[in-house]
C-alpha cells in the first residue's frame, strides 16, 4: 500500500509530468505534429489535430495517464523514489512560482 507521504509525492510528481507534457516548451517539438496553427486576422492559436491532439492538449486526459505512469514507477521500478521525489519537488516549485507571479511578489 501507499503511505500518506508517498501519496503526497505521487500527486505532485503526477502534476509535474502532466504540466511537462501539456504545457512546457521542452515538449513542444513532440506536441507539434498533433496541432495546426490557425490564423484569423491578427490572432493566432493552436488547434488540435485528431484524437491524439485532443488527448495531448487535455490536462485531465494526460493527468490520468501520467498518474498511471508515476504509480507504476513507484510500485514496480526499483529505486524510482528519487525520480519521483525530484518530480514532486519540481511540481511544488511550479505551483509556488505561479502563485507568487500572480500575487506580484
């Protein structure tokens, strides 16, 4: 079973993996084939292409798969605790950064 601390780390590691896949610049080249750039006047946005584009742009969809990935790592991959800890700390840091940015600090 999973302890409270392990659950806490899994939650924040999952948050970080989800944000990495859905939003972060480092994954843009991997997301690009599944999006079309739409221009209307001076506005420009990305439109998902097909099912994969929809899935990769959906935070909730990716979150389910990311949680399965992190839980699998935790339960079945030896010494994965360090990787999960790093992801969890990065996830917490990301939340603190966004919070402080929105509050003007």
